[in-house]
């Protein structure tokens, strides 16, 4: 069911920015396995899948920090765990990762605007940029996007608006004609910080975070996501 909290005219949207994990792709198992491999490597107990999935969204360093217990964790231990995580994930990022059902059709529909000119679309994720681009290409999604930027593409990560502002500049887009799509409050905050319209998806990793910080529109599946822009 589509829930609209602040309506926008879909035909006015010329540019759409997408999150990656939990929005376009289901990378849950590969991230879980990589985090637990890193925990084993540094002699820490593994964590349940759901716990690790709830830590995803703010980039790899914070993911590992959370897996190691939060703010008070030793920085050297975080660096050691992060280094192993990145190395392991680089090799195993496509073991189980798939595109969510219906996403390719939804992207094709969203790309076609009402005036006949295709909408521009891009990816902005807090995942490191190299695996992000490799996954997008390997899963056949590269054709849809003008750019794929990651958490280490800029000095700051989402929810800071730096990455969005760069995408707006590069695509000659205006904030009030741009929407961001994501599965967590991080994407909603990013959109608000940049003056964009926000669309949340409930099928991803962090739908619970959208309750306290609802987007302008909330959808439950890829078909509804495409309908929002039709």
C-alpha cells in the first residue's frame, strides 16, 4: 500500500537518487557473512543475522564499530576488523546478493517521464564505492544510472548532503525536482538536508527506522515504487 504523507507531482520529478543495500539489492547475507568473518578473525563472537542487518546503512566503519559493541570499542580493533571485513567482502560480495524482485521493471518505468524525456537516475550509498559499482554492473543495473557514488566518494557520508549536492550539480537538477529513495531514516534525513522529496521502502533492512522519521511517501514493493513516479 502506498502511504502519502506529503504529496508531490510525479511529473515534476526529473532526477531520482537511489540507495543501494536494502533498496535496490538484497545484500543481507553477504554483509552478515562478511561481518561475522571479521569478528571470527579478531576473536570476537559472531552475531545473529538480524542484529548485523540492523547495523547496516551508515557505512562500513560504523557497521564494524557497532558489531564490536559501539562507541567505546578500541580504535585499533575497529581498524583491524574493518580491514578484514573489506577484504573478505570484496571477494564474497556477490555470493548471495540479488536484485529485489521487480526492481528492474520499476527502474525502467521510473526512467520514463511523462514528457517523453527519460528521467536521470543515480545511486548514492554509504557502502564503499568500488564494491558498489562492481555489484551494480554485475547485476545488470548499470544501464539505468548516470553515476554510482559510495561512502568514500566524498569527505562525508549520508545523511550529510554533500553527495546529493554533487549529483544535483552533475545532472543539472534542482532539489525540488529531485527525489531520493531508500530503506532507512538515513536516506530520509539526507533528502531533507538537501531539500529533496523522499520515498521510503519497507522491504529493506531498516523499515523500523522510518516510523519515527517518515518519508514523504512510503511503499511496500517495487511495483508501488514505480507507481509513485507514474
